């Protein structure tokens, strides 16, 4: 009887947490179809005017494209650097690898505002304020820990005797890494690439600190839209992002099953 009561309690708590996370997302959907010029539920009928506004507005499309290509560049750079770092640590001693990991994971532990302030001060000195290269560099530094953690996890099951065997058979260091270590790390590299893209695409605090007008990403434009005038186009953009996320998640689940 007591175990049944505990089960009901935890199940109810789980459903409440799910509702707390999902309900705000569900509210965005009807707002995106509103027939008014402000944030609110539809009054007379459903309307696609805000979706039309998004796809016909050059500023929204430019900001979206900027976020996409910057995210792809960041994901590529972070994947290459993070993979090289993780593989290098894998060949080190356990103590040295642990110290290196903690150093690289530091950006995850530091509050975003503190990171962004550091970027701002350093980027002013380097002349990278309000440049695409400055945003790419900052996002790459933020995304590196996620790639390295994913690759570390993928390499945790790799037998250390395999590289030794490859070396004893005459393979060079680069041949051993490319033929033995990289294939084992490939799932982690793919996961890290996705995480890095998401980190870059979704990042807003750092962008607000190190950009002014020349660089306009999608999160920054959404933020400015909320601050200046609450445009229902923001809800349309949010709905599209939610739909893309669900589609990508569904494709991933189907590929695993």
C-alpha cells in the first residue's frame, strides 16, 4: 500500500514537471496563428500573416541565414579542435588527461554573463567587436567542451591495446589515429557537431555583448523584437524552430529503432 502511494506521488510529480516544461511551448503555437498585430490568442480566425511576414522579411531571413552558417562553421571548427584535444588527452596519462579536461570544461562552469564580459574586454583589444569572425571565435570556445565530452565518452570503450597493436604492425602515429582511434570516436564527433551547432545557434548573451549592428543572429533579433515591440512574428519563428526540433528528434529516434 505504501509503495503504491509513493509510486502515485512520483508519477504525479513527473507529470507536473512535464506539464511545466511543455505548456509554455504549447501556448506559442496558437499565438503564432493570431490575426492580431500583437501577442495574443486569435480573436476571429486563424491567420498565417505572421508566417508570411517571416518568410517575406529580408531582415528575418538574413538573421536566420547568419545563425545557420555561423553555427555550421562553429560546429566544424569545434569538432576538429575538440576531437584533436580529446584524442590527445586519450594518449596522455590519466592524471594529465583529467587536468586538461577540467581546464577545457571551465567555460561550462562559468556564468554566461561573466564569459561574455571577458569576451567583450578581450575582443575590444583584438578589434573583433561586431564582426562575424569574433562571433565564430567566441562560439567555438563555448562549444569546445561539448565536443570534447562527447568524444571522451566515445573513446572510453576503446581498448588501449589496439593502437599499440597497430603501431607494432608498422603503422605511423597518424595512420594509427586515423584508422583506429577516429573510427571509434566517430559517434562522439557526430554528437559533438550537433551540440556545437545548437550552442552556437541558440547563444544570445555573448552576441549581445560583442555585436552592435553589423552582425544580426536570429536569437538576437528575437530578443530585440521582444524589447522594442512584441511582434507575433516571434511566435511564428519559435513555432518553426519547435517543429524543426521535433522533426530532427523523430528522425533520430527512427534511425535508432
